[in-house]
């Protein structure tokens, strides 16, 4: 054995130790993970860290080669033709599933998100801590991703930002519901989709990607302007569930434009929809459920 071979063996041994300790992570922004065998699972540290995602599987090539990747710093935005969003959300979550990186709150069809042109069904929700997107260079303590899909498989993700402050009841409901890693439990009313609906309708829109492997493009992103609050203890709780921070580094805009929509009027309460009754949303967001 020469010196180089010995060095290689040490490197190989170190790599194996690293692999054994690597966080296993599937899912994330709409992904159900890859069915193909992957030697190293992606995560946020160690051999599976974001800078290595594209080298872990051919299916992850877009993580390095994509030109419309997420997250981004939301800067240089302009008012555009975008209109108000509609969240016709209502139902409770049938299940809560946990993998190595995220706790996914999963929804059956019936919670519809519309951007004025296209309609999507809410599939799942999960939280990153700290935030993945920045707005004018500013990071947030946490970011919720509401993952939607349309009939053709098109993806739309709504991002909700959280500043440090008062505890958030929805975040607490996610923390309370989280099962053991790899497990799944019933969701229930504490995680009814209606609880995500923002009170104000302003948002930023751009075309990006999943922020987790396979980093698929395109994903239409709607990052809400209104920031909610989350307590430091809740941020600690989210990171404890994930084994550390879960934010992919910022990706270049590559000339992409970002549209900003400022709500004409803030939503002052809940709107009762459904039952065939006509409804208006007042230029902001809609809620499905009891008024008040
Ligand atoms: Zn996400």
C-alpha cells in the first residue's frame, strides 16, 4: 500500500462515516422523493448538502443546471398584470407524514387555490426554518410552503413568511402533530387548510423550481407579502424535527422578472363560500368556512 492508496482508504472511510450520518430526506416542495436507488440521500449538511444535490442522482441534474431555480432574493419586482388570489380552503388534514427533513401535512382534493387564471388543488404543507426566500435581502425566521398541483401536473407553491414574535397556532399544530420519523398520523381539525389563508392579499410572483431535489422547473411561486409571527421556541422545535436548518441557499435570478401585487383592500375577516351561494372576495383572499 503506498501513501496515496492509504490516503484514499482514509478518505473512503471518512466518506462512509459521513454517509452513515447523513440525513435521509425525501419530499419537500411537492416532491415524493425518488424511487430510484440513491447512494447518498439529500439533506442540508454533510455529503447530501445542497451543493452536492446534483451529483447524488441523474434525476437531480436540474439542481445545478436549471436556470429558473428557487429560492431567490425577491428584489427588483414590478407591478404587473397579476390579480388577486383566491384560497377556497376548508377541509381538515387527513394525514401528517414525517420524513428526515420535513413534517408534511397532507390534504385530500377540495382545497382550491386560484390565481385568476389557473386553479390548483392543495396537496400538502410544510415549514422551513429559517426562510428560504428573502425579500429585499431580508431573511425570515421560518417559511411555510403550501404545495398545489393542477390537473396537468403543474405546480404552484404559496410561501408564507414568519418573523420572530408571538407563537403561531398553526406552527404549533404542526409541531404537536409531528409523528416519529418515517411515521404518519391523522391530521384533524387543528390543521384545517382554512387556517393557512393569509389576511392580506399582496404577494410576489415569479417562475422558479422546487427548492428540494429533484429541483424540478417550472414551479409558479406566490410569496405572500404579509409576514406572520413564530416564537423562538417554535423555530427551535422545527429545526429539532429536521435535524437543523432547512433552507437551500439563494439561487440566481438569471434575468427572471418578479411581479408584485398589492391588495386593493386588506381582508377583514372570513368569507363564507360554497353551498352554491354567490360570493365576492373584495380583491383579496377568500376563506371557506364560518364567518368571524
Ligand atoms: Zn418547501
